[in-house]
């Protein structure tokens, strides 16, 4: 294409420097043809660049989507791990708290059982002591009752003797008691017999 203007310029010199109408038409046709070819090349280049831009944009978008998907997946995995950690921590705390409460309950139960055993043993000792005291008191009262019964029997026998002596004394004729005789001597029936 660059050779054509030179050829046309040479042809114009040969014809005397003035171009002919046919030459002008062919030049216009050549210019139009060159413009159409250039336009076609520019259009093809634009389409190629547009396709390249579109391909790059799609590649970039796919890469960005993949990156965002990875980020979202990583965040989801991180959130899942955090949830598992929290759940494990809560379970661990619950287990520790339950174990602590169970340990405290066992300690309280053991203390209560120990106190109960001590109180039961003390009550048993007190009951045994009271039983011994009651037994001793009962034995003392039984001995005292026996002694009182024996004393009562002796008093009754003495009273019977006194009654018999009184009866004997009343039945005997009254003798003149010596003036120096005491009441005890007067009542002493045995001496008079």
C-alpha cells in the first residue's frame, strides 16, 4: 500500500503533472478501500481486545469468586472450630462443675454420716449409762425396799410383842408398883415373868 502513492505520483509526472479523472476515482477508491481495510483491521483488533478483556475479566472474576469462596469456607471452618471449642469448653466446665458439686456433696454426706455416727455412739453410750444408773438405782431401791420390809417385819413383831405385853399387863392384877420403878421397867413383861 505505501508503494501506490509513489506509483501514482510517477504516473502523474508522466502525464504532465495533472492527474486524470480516472486516476482520482481510483485514488478515492483506493483510499476508501484502505479505510475499509483499516476499519476492518481496527474492528478485528477491537473485538480481539474486547474478547481478551472479557476473558481476563472472567478469569479475574472466577479467581475472585474462588478466593471469596475459600475465604468464606475458611471463615465457616473457623466459626465451626470456634463453636466446637466453645462447646468443648462448656462441656468441660459443666463436667468440672458437676465433679466439684459431686465432690462437695460426697464431703457433706461423709461429714453428715460421721456426725450421725458420733451422735448415735454418744446416744448409745448415754443410753447404756442411763441403763446402768437405772439398774443400779433399781438394785438400790430393791435393797432399800427389802431392808424396809425387814424393818417393817421387825417393827410389826415388836408392836405385836408390845401389844401382847400390854394385853398381859392389862390382864394381870395391878400391883403396887414400887415408886422407883420406871415406865420402861413397868412395861417390861419379860422381867416380870
